[in-house]
């Protein structure tokens, strides 16, 4: 029984790590595109919300974590790109 539980935990951990790598990829790609000036301000804000939506699909119930970890990075990129100082 312990072997089966341990294997299930390992599989869950692998899935979570895979989801986290994918989320990091999405965030990095979105930040790169925003900083490259490929979007209008409104489009950039929509990209952030789309990434947030994807994050919540990958990690349901983690709204606060996204807002604490990633929102400041997006805010900084948008502020710098669109010179909103």
C-alpha cells in the first residue's frame, strides 16, 4: 500500500512541476512580448488576464499566489514599456 501511495505522490508532484514549468514559460513569453512593444496597453492588459486565467486553470484557487508573484512583474513591464510613471 505504501508503494502505491508513494507512486501517486510522485506522479502528482511531476504533474505539478510540469504545470509550473508551463506557467513560467507563459509568463516569460508574455513579458517578453509586452516589453518588445508588440501590444497596445489594452492588449497587454488582456494578455496579463489571459495568463492569469491559464494559471488558475493549472492551479485552481491560487488567485492570491498569482497576484503576489506574477502581477508585480507584469505591472513593472507594462509601466516601463508604456512609460506610465
